[in-house]
C-alpha cells in the first residue's frame, strides 16, 4: 500500500470520476460485457451486447477509455490478418474502483497489521507489534513531511496547521476547535474500530502520535477521547504545558 496521502487522494478522486462514468446504463452494461469476455472486444460486439448503434457505442467506449477503465488498440480479432485497417478493440484495465463516503482507510489498517505479523518480536505479543508498527509508520510519514516542507520550529498552533493536510487526505475530517485543538470528525477505520476498539484505537493513537513526533511538534499531543461517530483521537496541547 502506498503511504503517500496525495496519491491516495488522487486515487479517490479518480474512483469518483469512474463511478460517474459508469452511471450511464448502456456504458455500464458494455463495461460489464467486456470484463466478462476476457478478451479484446470490437465496437460492433460491444454495440450488439446492449443493442445500440456502432457510433453510439464508440462514444461510450471512448468515455470508458478516458476514465481509465478500458484500454484500446487496433487488432484483428482472432489474430487473422486481413487487408485494410485493423478494427479498434477494447479490453479492461487493471483499475480497481473503491468509493466510500465517509472516507475509509481499511487498506492502511490491513497494511499495518501485515507489517506487525511479519516483524513481531519474541518479546512482544501481536497487539504490541501492531501498535509499534503503527507508531513507526506515523513517525516515518512525519519525518518525510518535515524533510519536504522544512517548517522550522513547530509549536502547537503551527503544528496543527502542518498536520491538517495529511489528516484530511487520510479521511479524518479534521476540524479546528481552537487555535491549538483539532477534532477529528471521521474514523477512517470504522466499522472495524467498533469490533476491536482496544486494538484499532490503540493503533490509531500510536499512528497519530508517531506523526506528531516525526514532525517534531513541540507542546502538542494525540490523546484518546472517543466520541460516537468520530475518531477516537484528538490533537491538543500537552497536559503539562496546558496546566
């Protein structure tokens, strides 16, 4: 799984565009026909599969190509060479479409758990390995962000500003309650978090704490503060600094 939130956001936008393209009935049925065919399909075959003209089929097929759902090339079906121009044929790409509203990041959770299984030490149990892996991944992301942006010294207020873009791209739906308090309106790991709250919330807390550490933000911490329908973590000033 890519840890680049920009790539993930772009993938989400692409998925929404693809779903929009498939909202047209004939287009969706042709796409399903081509996927089931398991071979390159001509315009005539695609048109016949839904009972429309070849010209209209070409329009819809090109829309599917533009959306990255099909690829097109010129080829003679069956490999038989004939005189004249080869027909245009279409076949599915490897694109996978996943759209979730609100945003979910189950692939991140699965990736962290897989890393935990592969790296579990003899002195830790599975849950401890999962929390360690989550903290390490968050810290790596924070360090990479700091290296890229070179923000200098970060206190709570500027630190939250530095965090918001990544949190938004990972689906946390951050809301600034005060200049130094950030509430996360969405849990990217729901409903899995509800099934194993101690494990998933612990990993989430470790992930966000690691990110703050990697960014080297002073006076800011991630705290467990679960609310129904929201993320279990909030970001705010360190308790000692706030006292």
